[in-house]
């Protein structure tokens, strides 16, 4: 019995082991759950491998667990799932696999435990713990996964070229695990990723997106993006971001490497927020710099309107990468478009009017926007950094004060367009829009307070200047 066995000395594992004993089936916990036991990571998904039918074992386990268990059988895949309370138990028969060049879907045959462990993607995922009573807690580690875990290494059990060519998604998984766990990829394994990067073309965008989302949710997501760059995968799966790499020099003057600047901003945001879409906003905030980059003999390198053009690029990027085309996309688009506004504010005088307009445009996302903008200050000049962050603190304070006083966040006009039409006997027209905009601008500029009585009076003045009179007077 391995010392780790005390972590599985619980009812559910003994139940599965006893049922496997009754059926005379060897049965093992395998894969990520075993890995996470050693890494002290919590996992709810438990994978079991048995020699023979995994479905039959799952059915017997579900019967034993009774009402609290829900059984799902996937005959086409030879697997079954038992959901019990907050755990998901997956059962499969040991198998061997072979692949065709044009597909990552294997040809599956019954196999031994050795066959099953050898087909695993990485040595740290090729560990097995026996649950049969005679060998309960015995660790099977044919590929030295425990040593690789100790040395924090991602390595394939078999020839990495075959592993990655057979299932190219494993290249993304290698980089994802290295990022999540802060492990290194074994040099020969990483070289094989570079050699087989072109094979990523047979993987669906949805599967790639799943791996990228897990990279972005990691403690230091920049590590994954650097590995994608150096492996050659980045230019194949996200060419727009790859285009940000490098520095161009004219007349001895270069600009900062926008790729590495972006990764610094991303990690800065990741330190402050678990919001994965704010992290994507950080990654994409300068995405239009390659297409807006120009040399000006008077001032050097410019990236005019990169925030507006970047915001226009977001829907296309989301479509191509199979990201959700919903409020998440609109949120990222807003962050990209507005990310220059607070910086422009602190470079000039922080006026109440400018802060009100920022709050109006950002709405409930204002705090996230400020987090992004503070993360965007990556200068090595600490005096400059302090000056900007102090000014951002002033902006944050003004946001609080003006929100308490003027209630601009998620602004609703005190006088609606319908009321304007009724008061002046108008149908939908330019005049209605002019009056509404004048009221809104007067409130944002501090000319009138955000109150109905003041707005109503301002409406009458504006209408009079347009030659309009209330129909009831």
C-alpha cells in the first residue's frame, strides 16, 4: 500500500473496490484524480479503469449506491458515469488505441491496464491506484510519473512525436498543464510539439478554445502564451496575437514589444481578478496595434485609434475562435474601446465632466476598466508608475463621489423620449433626439443635477430654442 492510500480510505472507493471484487475485475483509479491527490488539488471527477466492461461495473455501483446515484451510459464510447452527491465517477474498460492521420478519434480495442496507461497523454496522468481489497492503495507508476511530478516536468509516456501526431490536442494540453501547475515541459517533449505544431489544423476551434480558457484561468496565464509562441502553435491558432511580437526600428527608434507588454498587463490583471473575460480584455486591449502602427518623422511611432479599431476586431476574433457572441463579447469590446480613456484623463486635468462621461460609458464595468488601466502601466520608470497610479486613485475617488451625488452609472434620463413627444406633440424625429441629448449632456457636464425638475426645465429651454412649445399650453 502506498502512503497516499489514506486519501482514498473512504466509503466510495471501498464500495467500488468491493463491487469489483465480487465481479472478479481488477479496478483502478487513474489519471487526473490520482495526480491531484499527490499535488493536494481538489477534484470531483474520479476516473476508474477496469479490465473488462466499465459499463457493467458502473451499473453495479449505481445499484449499490441506490437513490442518491444517477447512472448515464455511453455505449458508443464504452463508458458510463455515476453521479453521486458532489462526485462524478467515470468508468471505462481498459483499452488500446490506434489512430488515422486525418483524425484524432482513435480506433479502440479492449486492452490491458498496461495498454490503457501507455495511451495516456503525460506520465503524471498515467498513474493508477488499485481499489480491489487485496491490493487497496497499491500505486502503479510504469512511466515514472511520480518522479516527473516531483521535478515538475510534463513528459509523454511514449514517443512524443507519435503521441502528438496521433492526437494533436495533447500539444495544447501539455501547455495548459504546464501553465496551470507551473511545470516545465521536458525538452524532447517540447521539441516534438514544435515539430508537430502543423497537426493542430485537424483540431476543432471549440476544443482549442476550451484549452485557452483553462490557460487564461491559470494563476500566471502569460506562461501559456509564451509556450504557444515558442512552440509555433500561436501563429496557427491566433495569428492576430502572434503579429504583435517583435520591435521595428526606424532612424534608431523602436517601440516596445507589444506582445510582451500585453503579457505583463495580462499577469497584472490576473493578480487582481479571477474574471476570465477581464483577462481576455487585457490580452486583446492592444490587438489593433500591428494594423495601426505608423512612423511619423515628427513624433516617432504612433498607434492612432488602436482602441477603436481593436474594438471593431473583437466580433471577428470571437467568431473565428468560437467564443460566445453574447454579452461576454460586448464586455470585452467595451473594455478594449475604453481602455485609453482613464489614461487620457490622468494625463490631463481630472475634471468632473470627464469622469461623469467615463462613468456613463462604462456603467457597471467601471471598476473592471480601472483595474485594466492600472494593469496597463508597465513602465520601468517607477516614478512614472507611481504618478499614474496616484492619479488613477484620484479618478477612483472622484468616481465614488460623483456616483453618490449624480447617480450616473447605468444612467436613465429623468425625462424620456416618449414624454418629450407627448409634451410637444411630436412623432419620432431629430428634434426629440436633440432634446434628449441636450439633457444628457447637461447632466454629464454638470450644468444641471441628475433630477427630474432640473431636467424638465432644461427640456423646456432647449425646446424653445428649437421653436417648439408644449401642446397643452
